C-alpha cells in the first residue's frame, strides 16, 4: 500500500484496520482507522470501540457510552399521525430519553409510549400513571399496552421527559419513569412501569391509549446512550 505525504493535504493512502490502525502511537493495536467511505473509527486493543459516519452519528460497541440525539419531529405532521416512531436504535443502547415539548392530540386518550425489538410491543406492560391537580386532586390509572404518560382524559398540552432503562440484557427487561406536567388545567404528571421484550430494544413509539387520536401540536425527540 502506497503512503502519500503531502505538505498541503497531509498523509493519505492508508485506511488501516481495528487491529492495525492507520494512525497509532507506541501501542500498535490502538488508534484511528477508516473502515468504509466517509467514516472514521477508533480501536482500542485491536477492537473497534466507536465510529462516526458522514451524518455525524456516533455508534459504539455494547457497553460503551454514546450519547446520540434523534431527529426532532414537530407536530402536526402532514398528514397528521396517530403515532411517532423512532427506529434503528443500536443494540448497545442502555437508556433512551423521550422528550415532549408542548405536545397535544386532537382527542381525549392519554399519551402512551411503547418500545419493541423488531416490532412494537403493545402488551405485557406493568405500571401506573398519576395526575396531581390543584382542583381535582390525585387520580391514577394502570396501563398494560404501554408506558402511559398521563391519567387525565383531556386534550392537554404536555411537557416532560420519560427515561427508559435496560435492567437486564439477558432477560431484556426494561423500566421507565416519566416526570412532567400539563397546562389547562394545571397538572403534575408522574408515571412508571416495566416490560420484558423478546430482544434488545431497537424502537420507540409515542402514541395514545387506543391509538386513534392524532398529534396536533408540539415537538417530540429522543436521546439514547
């Protein structure tokens, strides 16, 4: 392999591998290499630890901490949608954060977050959602079809964060908790739950109980690590 050293363009001609990186120090199996076009990677101990592609997406091996944001999805979409999906989540992810900003729907069904491996899981959830209002007091409900965000039956504007965590990679058990609130009427919202998947999480869906209502305002995004 020919190596070109140019004062203007630098060093070129060596892609390297995880076991023999193109750029290395005294440790010959640790450094920088170029696995495919428009992608740069870093290896440690002869094993790829992370890579960055042309979109700026960072991925890593199982067990590594990578903080990656999804693409924010503003509502209403055109046409309006009854669910917002985030897919292709890497298998090494241990935690997903779902962020809701000024989100509302066109109906009265409470918002619901579902996760899945290969397909969305819509049953087998255990959990509770609680609403604390100054006028109506405390109300709560259980949900088995997803992680319910709210127990109130009204088209409220919701703000908050749900965190979904991998508990056991051998049994694919996940827990989730939500903290947030809504306006008109004023409510504080909290919820928690758990579910066991058939494999490692690779998708998240934001929908409503029953799945019929459509989103008509707000922005939804995720962060995974």
